[in-house]
C-alpha cells in the first residue's frame, strides 16, 4: 500500500478507498484453508492453501507460508508463495 500511496500521491485513506473494492472483488473468489500453524515463543509460521477461481474455467492453487515475529504485536516478517498447479 505504501508503494501505491507514494506512486499516486494519495493519503492512506484515499489509497484504501481506491483499492479496497478491487481487493474485495478478489477476496470473493478466493478460498483459504489452514494447513499448519506453529507458534514458538515470539515466532510463528502459518501455512495455508489458497484456491483462486476468479477467472471462469481456470483454478489456481497456491501454498502460502507466512513467517511472523512478535514485536509489540504480531508482524509479518516474510512470506513464501508456491504455485501448486
């Protein structure tokens, strides 16, 4: 979002207003399924499978792994996305 804000010269609120309908449209045709969740001390690894059928006749499945750290609240440290089909 920060890239879009800087690129377009928009405030945070304007950026959210502009992009939220697009993201909500994508979310309507995406299914998430939790595969695994490991929390140890101040780190967490969350794995899930996402299935996207936004384009008629095409289904895309990915495995997404989110690496998080706890620093005054949980924050995403890194992520890994693998195409499954």
